[in-house]
């Protein structure tokens, strides 16, 4: 079952749709459930609501998966520059995204201070950090990575799929070292083999992923780093990783 409602998104000064997947037996019991928040939430469930016609189909996956939980999809802006601003946590200098008014930290504070209390008040959640995770892809993957570092008191798990860290990998490594990471933190980092234009570019991309993963592990976090064979930068390929990242984050001992 998927429920939807609108909320005021303060960083963007507009309304966003929140899509909430509830486990099959939610209405027949009084159990409480872990929660995964998903950035670019319009791509979480039905394909007809997704931006590019392909979604993660998380509702279908969850129906047959062994661990029941609530998935909260948070709609992003359909205007690319606004989305980048809302999901980028760092003010960047010369180069890519130069002059972007970064609002990523504002977005995460809104999730922590406004959206999460709504979800915890409306649904039977396990609201503690051990039972709270976040998913993001591309720029959403960057913000999910920032969330598990700067908001580690809220999120203990993050799936960061093809995270857009090329312009700010040094900042995110500094963030991880500065904020510290609780040892029970789990982070899934991935990149697709076909996302780079050539092998040297792929090597640079993977080098950045490895650098971030090393910084996380140095703080005691458990990290899984994946190079998806023939993986492209698209939901059709990202969703093929769902079983892997969900199992690592929630089930592996």
C-alpha cells in the first residue's frame, strides 16, 4: 500500500509530495517498522510517476522481501538547477556547478526537523537512528552520503548509488573526519562501469569512491563498495542493485 500527501518544503518554498510505502500487513497489526527515506522519491515506486519512465519499483521489491519496513519517498524538484541546489551540501568554487546556491544542508535539516516528526507521528515507526536509513542516487547519492556523515545522529544506514562526488569528494571526506561516524554505521557506495566516458575517467571516479569509503572505514563504519558491471547512470540499472544494498544495510551480520 502506498499513501501520498503534500507537505511544505521550506528550502524550496513550495509543496512536495511524500509517498509512503506501508508493509502488506500494516493495517492488521500494531507492529512498528524501520524506515528508509528515499531522495528523488518520485522515482521510488510506480514507473508512471518517475521522471524518466523507469523507477526503483521498491513497492514490488518490498512485497516479496523478508524484512518489513516503511519506505518514504521525498519528491524532488523537476527543475534541474533547483534539484542540484537542494541536494548539493557544499558551496563549490570554480568548475562544475560553479555559483550554485547549495541548500543540501537545509534540505537535510528539513527532513530531520519537519518531515521525520510527521512520519513518526503519523505511522508506527521505529524512530531511533538504528532503524533509520536513507537512499539516494546521483546528486541524491551525494546528499545521502552527506546525511550519514553530518546527520549520523539520525541515520545509521545509507545507500549512495552513483553519488555525484566529483566536485566535492575532498569536502565530503573532511566532513566524515570532522563529524565522526558511529561504529554501527553502514554505507553502500556504488558506481556503474559504463558511467564514465573511458577507462581513465572510470579509474578517477572509482578512486574518489574508494577515498570516501576509506574515510568512512577509518571511522569504524562498515562499507560495501560496488562497481556494477555494465552499469549505466539510470534508474533501470540502479534498481538492479536493490537486493544487494538492502541486504547489506539491513540483514548482514
